[in-house]
């Protein structure tokens, strides 16, 4: 990925879907996360869970996704890109990088960044209060995999809100709120896998 723009993301559109609310969707984070990323980054203005299921059904037919065990996060991103073009006639660019500096540049400018994290029950318990409090994130490794988004709130470019500069996970899997505070650099250094994605308008 080459960072070739200093543009801020001033869309920052939150979603209203939750993969926890149906048995069929509980293994579908690789399908939910790209939709959430694209909406937050203003590639699309809306989507439904039926859209997510439609993408999944296509790739079930192709043998590249299963409801009971999911599939690779990379497939989820590029399958979404293909579906978006064929179904909605919307072109988008998928930026892929293993360079944390580049990913953090997009993050600092208000874009959602797709990451794969691998954590344990300590992490699940810690985040229940809306914030990951432990200083040493390495204690959170390492038996649960999840594809999700990290964001840095910028009041949609206005920088006038009480939550400005808060770093958060924007999740598809939640009970009361789709966000919880984290230290993104600690995530990158401790419990994520190297490859990250940003979906932006073509």
C-alpha cells in the first residue's frame, strides 16, 4: 500500500448490525468487517445484514466460505470488493499492507483499518467496561481469532467533541455498544497479524 493522500476521513459513519444476534452469523466476522469498514470510510452509505448474507451465499456456492467456521479474512475483503462492483456498480480500492506505519497513517487520518486480532478470555473480560485497561497487551494472547476494525475518532474532521482522539475498536460482535477503547499501537505490536486493509473509494 502506498499512502498518497493527506485527506481526512470526514464521513465516519457507524453501522447498526450485530453478528451476535443470529446463530447463522456468529462465524461471519470476515463478512461483516469489510462492510463496516466501507461504510465508515464512505465507500458505501448503507448496507443490510441481508447484503452480508448474500455475499456469503455466493462464496458458499464457490466453496470458499462456511457458516460454521468462516473463512480467511483476505477472502472477505476481496469478495466484498467484487460483490460491490458486480451488484452495486460501485468501484472501491482495497489497500493492503504489512507496514504498521502506513496503516497508522490512515488510522491517524480518521479511516477505519481492518485488522485480524488473536486474543484470549482475559481480553474479552477486560473490554466489557468499554475500554481495554491492561498496560501490557501481550497478556491477551492468543486462542480466539477475530476480524474487526480499529478507528481514531476525529468528530468527522471538526475536532470539537469530547471523544476526539479516542482510539477504538469498531466491532461487529457486541452486547451493548459496537465500540470499545484500545491502544491501537499496542494491538499492532501484540495481538494482531501483520496484514491490514483499508477500503477507500475508487
